[in-house]
């Protein structure tokens, strides 16, 4: 389950990076400001032409100057209620809302929203099933709170449902002209709902990552207890990407600490699947170092570790526990947010040897060095 939830977090955070650049941030911020300004200028009524009435130049009305939904733009005597309340063409309202917004913003947001929604739907099911499995084994207050949190995440949110939620109830007016036109959705409400529909997958993904991280933390704490009784092998596994830094770690473990080591390509893998090779190494490993180096560049120019390393993180932390599957994180390599809660050692860019002393202390703490030396002595006898 550790591997599955780490993979879910990784997939969700990769989807979040689809929108993580200045273009989206700047246009989204401007749109929020424009919507807030136009909303403050709104008449407040959805009845007929009232839905197109805003204060002059979309400015905030001064105190005491209110639009009257009861009478509309004409008083009961036929006189204007206020010359500053104006019925605008709907295209003009939309233009005011989209002022200074890049014409490509909506199109580009739609292009990244659809794949983000797909990732959300796929991984919501995975995280929910893991939580359900944990709840079957343990009726825990923490898990129940996480369950409530996940229950508030909605994978599907349509603009129509948002508009229905925004629409005021029990609207009344004596303005027969407006009344005859029925209920009309204000332009700013339509734009807001359509934008929120496109942004929703990203907001839901952030919530899902947070819930998955809490599950991972729960598993980490409980894993420390469960793994103490498990028997393991005698080798230190090294997971890595294409960076050669792992070889320095291998030499340190082998030549300085006299530990047996293993890595994916040490044995011939012809005819074996990746999963088969990893499953072969699990029972022979007593410890694992997963070297996350900055290698893969995302669209927002951030650097990430290879996905195979993330897969190995989940696999070995699930088998050995969090204390015996340590992430070595290179400076400049972006971490998926919930790695913060996991056991990790950071090292300067291209200088993995800077953390060798800390590695030695961790191996001593877990009894790996002492156990290895005892194993060597017994072999000599």
C-alpha cells in the first residue's frame, strides 16, 4: 500500500505542475480581481434585465446608493431611481471581466484541466480504497477524520451546478418588464462558474494530496511497530536514476563500511520484467537508499527525480519500513510535497559524499553496520 499511495501522490503532483507556471498564475490573479470588482458593482438581482445592471463604469457604489430590485431602473412614478445604475450589453460586461486577460487563457486552462481531472478520478479511487482497507483493520479516530476530509472532495463539479448554488431564492419584484423576462444568469456569475469548473480539478488534487499525505504519515508511524518482527536480508539496496552519483555511495558502502550492496542492473535482467527484478531484490535487502537526483525537467522548468526512483521508494518503504528505506535528496531536485514527512537526507548538488557521515550514523542507529560486521565474522569462522 505504501508504494500505491506514493505513486498516487506522485501522479497528482505531476498533474498539479501542468498549471504551475507564471502564465496561469498571472491571468488567474487578474481574473479574480476583475470578477471581484464587477461583482461589487452588480445590482444583486437575477430577474430579467436586472441581471445586466451594474453601477456606472463597474465601480463600487458609494454607501447608501443601492439598486432596488423592487422597482428596477424606474420608480413607481416613472422616474429613474439612479442615473448611475446602468443596464450594460452582456458583451460589454464580459469585456470588463476579461480586461487584461490573455485571449488564450481559457483555451490553455481547458487543455490542462481535462488531463488533471482524469488523474484526479483515477487516484481518488486508489487513495479511497487504501483508506477503506486501513479502516477495515483499525477503527481509528485519525483515519475517520481523513475519511471525512476525503468525503468533502468532489471529483466532478460543473458550471451549471455552481450557477444553481449561486442563484438567490425567493426573488420578488414589482418591475413588470423584468418579471416578464424571467431569471437570467449574470455574466460575471457565468464566467466565475466556468472558470471554477476548469480550476476545480487542481483544487481537488491539492486536497487529495493532503489527505494522502496524512494517510502516509499514519502508515509511517504504525509501520515502525509492525516491521520490528520481520526478518530481512543482508544487502543495502541503492535505487537511482541515470546520474552516476550512486556509484560514489556504492563505493562508500562497500569499501568504507564493508556492506553488501545491490542495485537494479547489478545482475543480468534479460527476460525479466522490472517488477520481477525488484521483487527478487526485496527479500535480500535489509536497508535501502533511494537517490533522488535532479534529472527530469517539467514544463515549469523545475527538476525532478526519475519516476522509477519514486516507484522504488514506495516498494522498499512498504517492505522495510520508513526508517530503513531512506531518501537521499539532491539540492535542486523538486520533492513531491509529502516526502517531507518521510525519512530523508539532503545533499548538495553533485556532492553526495557530503552526507556520508549522516548515512553512517543512520546505519549504526538501525544496527545495519553492527549486523554486517557480525555476519562477516561468522563467515570467517
